[in-house]
């Protein structure tokens, strides 16, 4: 960990931080911006202002808040109609505070240690022009969910409950179901209800009942009665090979404990990176869990999808052209491997929650 002065490595640190979000700092933000006889460490007009401090100041950032917020106030330029940046970051390398002073002037939105940035990656999404997400308690919730799933996979693997590829599919399919039922895509929390029924009736087996649910999710026809009534087809290939795995009673309870989480509060972007880290290299490859950060996805999505549409919209001149563009956008179909499903992909299964 860097222990030197603020001046020594601040610009290198910030350049690399921007690169983590797919942004070339020199194209959007300036170092040492002159302001009333002083110099701002970094300013991205309208977006963010960053004030750097030496690492030794990490535990006493509070005493530097007034200075950073004064810079923010003076960054507004009414004459040229340039508002103050929305975000202010006070950073001492190993710790940083993220402020949104125009909306929350009394306290930072988040205080973050650098070591936790992979878990809270979305908190700095404005560094690529996006909207940040302050996960807060959801990060801890997400960690607990990952622990349950990694532990379950280890148990099943240790007793060789099925081949490794089947176990991989089983865990991924269970994760999809837990997200989906809390997002309203599985009716009546069907996944959890099946697990509860399996626990209450030991003569039944998950190799039949959960396998049947996974089959229903791979069937374009919707059952109108029975255990799987109302279960909609889930495209994307995740359920192309419905996993058949028998869970012992204690494993069913473990899966039920995982299902108790409010999965609509689990942060997919955090979940993916934590799952990789929790599994470790060998298990990660065995499970086929490889997570792609949203910023990396945006490197493809922005130039190939978003920017062409922005250019087309900005070039519209007539009502007829606008109608044609609207019709074309309605006909477009985009297949995604990210989002609410679980934010990680399998080497064999694309993790898609619903039709794009």
C-alpha cells in the first residue's frame, strides 16, 4: 500500500482509478485546475471534483471536508452557466468519502476503504458517466448469500452428489430462481415453496421436484395446473440442461437458508465478483463462474448500441424520421448475459432472466 505524499502519486492513482471504469481521464477531467489562487487536484466539469490527501490522513478525512466542499461551491460558474459538479470525492488513497453535497450536504453518501472497492464497485460509476449505487447494507447481505452458495457447492462436491458440470448447472439454476422469485418472475415464490415441501416430506426428492421446476423453466408451454402452474419459460440457455441433484436433509435446510435472503436486495454487480473470490481459482473453474464487470460490458455496449442510437436521435429533423426511429427501436432485440439474473456467467450457460 502506498505510504508516500499526496503529490507523489496522486495523478497516477487517479489515472488508474478512471481506467478501472473504462474512462480515459485526460479526455474528460483536468488535473491542477486553477481556482481563485489555488488548484483543484481534479475536476470533471459538471460531474465530479476529487480532492486528494496523503495516506496518513486516511483516518482523519473529516477535518478536510470543509476544504473540499469549499472547492465544490466555487466550482460553480454562473456566468458561463456551468453548475458545480454533482459528486465530490475526498480521497487519501486507502480511504475515500463520496459526497453529493447538492442533495446531501451534511454527510457523505459513502465512506469506503480502497480494499472494499471491488465489493462496492458501483459506488463510483459516475467515473464513467453513469449513476452510482450505494449498496451499504446490501454489500454485507450479498457476502452472506455468497457464503451460503459456496458452502453448498463444496458440500455437494465433497460427497460427489453429481458430476461437476451438473453441480455447476444446479447452483446457477438455484441462484436464478432465488433472484427470479423475489423479482416476481416466479409465481408465489415457487422455488422456496418446493424446498419447504421437500423438507416437510422427506420421502420426496429434489432430484424430482427441483428438476421438474428447471424443466418447466425450459418449456415454452406454460402449465395451467399442478406444482409448476404459471411458471414461465426462461430463455437464454441456462435451463437447457435441467440439473437433477438429490439433496440430503441438511443440504435442503442450507438451501432454504440461502433462499431466505431478500434476493431483490442482493447486488448482482457485487455478487459476481464475490462469488469468484469466494470460490477460489479451482472451484471457480469447476463451477464455470466468471464475472464480467458492468464497465467492461459498457465498453462493447456503448459504441455498438448506445452511441449509434444517440447519434440517430440527435440527427432527427422531421416527425416522420422520429416515428421511423421509434419503430426501429421497438423492433430491436438485444440479448444480455447480465442484470438481475445473477450478474455472473457460466462457461456453459448464459445467465438470462427473461426475454430482452
